[in-house]
């Protein structure tokens, strides 16, 4: 159902991103995957500014997987920005974090996260979670359509 929607992954850890890419491939997720490794970079991507001014390099994502603990502008601030921006707020944001701190979980939902996924530490559990993510978010959930307007630029 949502196999063509671009997915933006905001992840600063190369190993975590590599494992995510490998698992997406192994469970046959065909969606185009884009990565930003910093919060500031994610806002440039979403706003199609700076190094992402070419809209071909930064399509509007249909879903964002967001790590909370990023250097500089962290995931919490990125989430707040996305949910305050009238052109971005309809994009579902799933927090994808190693933090099981109840304050982080509550804060994420308070700021509009669509879900909160704890990164499993072992590969079998990671693959199972990604398979369930695919079945739920990509095969069954009806996503909002792109509203056709340009994304905000600042």
C-alpha cells in the first residue's frame, strides 16, 4: 500500500543505519530510504534548503524514523519542529531509540510522535520488529497524501 513512500531516517550511528538498511532489504521493504545523520541536516532535508535545495535529492518523506539522541539539534527538537510546521506536521514520525526512559517516551508522545520503537539489541528481534513495522505501517496504515504544497523554507 505504501511501498513507494520515501522514508527519512534520522540516525547518527552508522552501524545502526547499516543494520536498518540490511534489515529493510532482507524483509523486502522497497521504499526509497534517505538518511540524515544530524538534526540540522534533517531540517534542511525537510525544508529542501541548503544542501537539499534540489527537490530531487530531498523528496517529501511519507514517514520519518527518528533517533532521539543526536549531536547538536537532537531528535526531540526535530520532532517539535516537524509537528509545529503546518506543511510537515501530517508526516508520521516514529521515534526509533535505545532510550527506554519513561520521560523520553512521554515527551515524544507529548510532542506528536506517532509511535515509539525501542531499538532491539539482537538481530532476530530487530528483524522481527522491522517485519512488523513493514506489515503495520507500510502494508496496512493509510498515510496522509502529500498536500501538494512546497514544504516550508525556514
